[in-house]
């Protein structure tokens, strides 16, 4: 007997209202009444996913796909859940079948692209994304995915072109404005002013589309009391953000700060477990909407909210625009202003954001935490630096994401290699699991006159320790432009590898100067491309100076503000107290 459509609707209504347990019970009754109904099995898979039971969800999705082998939607669900279960090859087969059944439907292609991204098959993912966007012209989903694929290949100019074209045709789309804001950080030659205008545009759209931000607070205006500080991030796990937020978590003054953490990603690991021990309260908000997150933080009576994502994936800018605390900040995980009017402060330093133009190009008030805006916690099990490998050609290197290998970077690094005959370059990124991308990178260097035989392109290491050990293959690190490395620069220095950087005009292009300044190595900061090439050549020709520098790098870094967790946490806490006192002094309401 056919199931009434009202029963399906009632289960979905429970899901929409957040009543996941009731939806699960209703879904179970539904599928028990019609175990051979593909729609009932598919709905049960959806309900189980909402209840964080992916293994059981896969069973019902597979059953639905077997019962309706020609239903594209059912196949797409099955493929997506196989991907979640880390069975990418099976997922691709299912999605390829869905695409063959509906060759004009962009959905299966977009789902395939997501799996291909996870497998680091970037070149194939770009082709699939391009086809999906061609099938759905004007659809921001496939187009944004295509832009992301282009960025992953280092083709940032094309990525910007895709997003600018679509944004021009859909000027009210905040998601597109956010994506373009993000990608402009990677674009060589993009001025701070151009970036600011784009971020401000996003903030304007966000303000128009949401409820008016909360501006009246019941928080006690006591400037000296213990503060409730809420940190919001999807990256409280084995992620670059964690290596820099842990010193603050670990060393914050618990008498001064009651730390609340809001984990907005379902991924949790050993790093998550360790970080959670430092917080007074840990909230898992992986399925929460911006509105639900805002409600939770207001209920916790947070005094100062700090978001760590900016415009990166999984951000919660919408929640902060609605107002979650009397004082709101952005920090660490994004190298630019957010453009969001509801965020009061952005934490930087005087090197990344020199007073003047930087202040004029930020929607937030810049809170400068000198001498460096971050603190690095090196991996406890990091191997000792391997210094002075004999009988090896002099080797430059970069382990930054392939996204940063734009035309300007390859042109500049080619100049370095040509100025240092016999030298080599080692590159490493997870994206280089893609054979086509590795070949493309070599060809791009060759177009500048560099023999591809001088380039070593490496992919993922088996572990963090193996990854750090690979720094032994380079003598000098090269910082990309206009988007510098952060974690990679700190790793290189910790492993005894000095890094050369070219100071740019934006925050993203000045992080290298900040990090090197913090360890007393401003001599490795170039002001022009010619100076960058000359610095590299000078170090190659003075091996004694380089060897001395390398031998003392780890002790130098250990003794520097960059690795002084207690001092950093004290400065950070003092900055929070200062802005809280300012808020307490303002008129209420």
C-alpha cells in the first residue's frame, strides 16, 4: 500500500524544526510499514544523517538505490553518503551512473566534483565542475564550485573571472560576494582597497538579508569581573588554526576568562579532545544554523565573541551579524576584514596591518597585538632539524597549498632558480596527488626557462612527523605572494629552514614579515622582487652564513615571542580586558 504524502511531510517538518529524535522515531515507523518503498528508505537515510548515524544511513541509502536503480535523486544520496563513509571510488561509480541517466542534470556532476576534491583529483574535478556550470548557467552553486576548482589549480585569475561574472548578474547574492571576497586574497595585484570594497559589499548584503542585529545587552557592566569569552570555529581539530589557537586556550588566565568553545564542524579528533580540556564549556554546534548558534551564545551570556573563520568554508558570519555578544571579534583564520558591520574588532599587528591604509580598509576596528598577532605551538614529536645534507644540490622549497602557485609566484621563483645555477626547487601539497597538476606545474616553470628536471613535486606525507621530516630536503624556504604562508613558515623555521618573504601591501602578503620579525630575522624580508632574488642568491653564495643561521633557528624560535605561549596569552587577555572596559564605559542601550 502506498504511503500517504502527508506522512513524509510530517517527518520532514520535524527535521526542519530541529526535533531530530522525534523525526527518527517517525521515520522508523514509516520504513517499517513499507520496507520495500525506496522513498521511505531514502527519507530514513536523511533522518539518520541528521541524527549523526552515518553508518545506518548508508544502509538505508543503499537499500533505496537498489529498489530504485534509475532514480537520480536516490543515486545521488547514495553516492554522497558513500563519500562521507570514505568510500570514494564506490561513490564515484554510483554518481557516474546518475550522471549517465541524467546527462543534462548538473547535480550528479557537482556531487562527483566534491568526491574528486576529496581524492585530490583537482584537474578532473575542474572539468566536471565546468560541465556542471555549463548545464546550469547562472546557478551560483556549480559556478562557485568551478571557481574553487580553478583556485585549487592555481588559476586564480580564472576563478576571479567566474565569480565576478556571476556576481555582476546576481548582485544581491551574498554567498557569491563572500566567495569573491575570499578568492581576491589570492589574486596578484589586487589592492587592499579593491579587496575592502568587495568585503564591504558582502557586509551590506548580509545586513539587508537578515534580522536587525541585537544591540541591547543584559550583561553586567562590571569592567573587572571574570569575562565569558566564546570562540567559534569549524577548525578546532587537526587544522592549521589549531596550531595557533592552542597556546591561547592552554595558557589563558582562568581567573580572568571563562572560555566557551563552539565547535561548528562534526569532525573531531585527538586535537579536538585536547583543546576541549582547556575550555570551561564545549558546545558541539555542527548542525546548528546561524540563528541557532546565535541563540546558544546569547543563552550562555557571552561577553566577547571571537570567530576564527572569516570567509573560509563553514564560517558563522551570519550569526555574528545578528549579534551574539556585546563585543565581537574576528581573528586568526582569515587574512582580511570580514566586511560585517556587526563585528567590532579584528586582531592583527603593526607589521601585518600598518596604521593608516589598513585602518581605512577594515570594517572592524583594528586591535594590534604586537609584536606578533599569533603564537605557534610546535608539534611535540617534531624530529630534530637535519642541517647540512652533504652531496646535494642547493634546494629551495615551499610546502604551501597549490592554490598559492599563481603566475606571479612561478615567475618570481623561476627568477630565483635562474639566478642560482644548479639549484633545485621542492614543492609539496596534497593537491599534487594529481598527476596532471604536477605536470602542469612543471610546464609552467619550463615556460620561464627552468628545466623541469630541477623541480621536485611531492604529495601528501603519511603523517605530520613524516611531513616535517621532508623539510630536510630544502635549504631555504620561499614564501608565496600575494598570499604568504603561516603554518608552513613556522614549520620551516622550526625545522631549521630560513624563509625568504616579499612584503606586500595586504595582510595576507605581510604575515611572513610579521613572523620573521618576531624571531629577529627581518633581514630575510624583501621589499621588491629584485631584492627577493638578490637575497636568495646571497645566501646561496655564503654557505657559512646560511649554516650558522640554520643551526640556531630552533633555539632562536623557542626564545622568541612567536613561541611564548604564556606571554602571548597574557597580552591577548589584556587586550580583551581593554575592549571590555571600553564597552562598560559606553552608554547602555
